[in-house]
C-alpha cells in the first residue's frame, strides 16, 4: 500500500507549463517540485507558529 496520498488540484494551464519548466530545470518532476514547495511552506508556518507561541 502506498504511503503517499493523491492530491488533485486545478491550475491554470499556463502556470502549470511554467512550473513544469522550472521543475524540469531543477531535475525534478512537477509532482516532486510541488511537494517540496508545500513542505517548505509548512515548515515555515510551523516555525512561525512556534515563535508566536513562545511570546
């Protein structure tokens, strides 16, 4: 059984084309590139929340 879940999103075709080009230049699939972006933003939000909690 897969440990990953499928996430269906709607995206403007031109934006997808640009994102795919960036991902490819980075040697990644679009899926992997988007996953890395989400991980980065989640980590940033968690750090921000943690620092606000300490106040």
